C-alpha cells in the first residue's frame, strides 16, 4: 500500500490505490448523505448535532455538556445516537427523527458541478444514509441533485439499524438488487466502509478540507489509512470527474478542487 499518491489534476487528494480504472465495471454508485454529498463545514449537520444534544439533555434531565458526552458515547457504541437511545431508553424513533431534523436547510446551496458529475456516472445511483428519508430529500433538493438518484435507503428502511452493522448493508443489497462487486461506496466515516470493502465494493472516504476542525470526534477521523479504504478524496465532484476520465469520458475541466 502506498503512503503517498500524487493527486490526479482536478480530483483532489486521494490515497492507497492510484489507478482509477478500478472503477470500470461499476454499475451502482452509493453515496452517504451528511458530510459526504455536502462538506462538513456547511452548517447543516452541526444543527442536527446540536438538536440531538438538546434532545438527550431533556430526555435524561442532565446538563447540556453531560448530554453531549452521552450523545457521543451512544453514537460511538451503537452507530447512531438514535439506536443507542432506543436500546437504553426505549424512545420513539419517529419523534426523535422529526425533532432532530427540524433545521434550517438554507446553508446547503445548489452544487451544479456535483450534480453534473453524478449524472454522468454510468449506472444506478443511491443515497444510503443513517438519517431519514425526509431529511435526505430536503438535502438533495437543496443541493439540486434529487433527479440524479434512483432511490434513498434511509434508517427507517434499514429497520432503524444503522451503518456500520452488516445487516444494514445486506438489507440495502436485498432491496436494490445491486451487486457489491459492481458497486462503489462513498462515505465520510472510515468505519462505515469496512463492510462494503469486505463485500467487494470499491470504497472512497470523503474528507473535505477543514473536516477535522468542524464538529468531529478524534475516533471519527480514524481509519483513513485502513486497508478497507481504497481512495481518500477532499473534493467529491472533482474525484468523480477523474473517475469519468479514467472510464473514457471527457472530464469537465471547469471543475477544480478547492484551493
């Protein structure tokens, strides 16, 4: 495994595998939503994060700072705070999801470069999120990419069992009928790529510039150099354009990685 791979012009930083032709034969492109289709510095998931802390504080009757520590423990141990609260406190999932996604979506603005790149990918495209469908729909609409995706597989479709549980990926594959050997998955958390890699998917970790400084825990950022991460990019649209170039399509030269 290479420690340093020189970036291909236009797609930003990536690592581990240098030959983007490995994406030849991919027929299904699977994207996480939060902090993947939009960068972490956009003030969206931070709003959700804050509302989760408030929910936990009210539910347990504890101070906000204690609630935040509890929230992150549940997130780390169960995959989502929701799952942890369901297991430990038997909360109502619909009530939780409605509360934490009652946010302002205006910080997410249309991303025509991303939409163009996703549209040009050959085959089927999905959003696979630990959030719920209404949140994914509103976010995709704000980004202007709704029409590029065939379907959204959300936490409700997963039976409220989040990534990185193996059963959740199995449910996704069963519902969509996609072949993991002909799929690629894009995520902002390394641990959520371990199962896809074992299943035979190409895996891409999306780590935009500044992510480490914005509402991220140290353990969330671990694993960027793990064997189950094939590529790391700091610019999703540019990386997709580089893939298209490797597949024989003409990359859009107007799409540049961030300075």
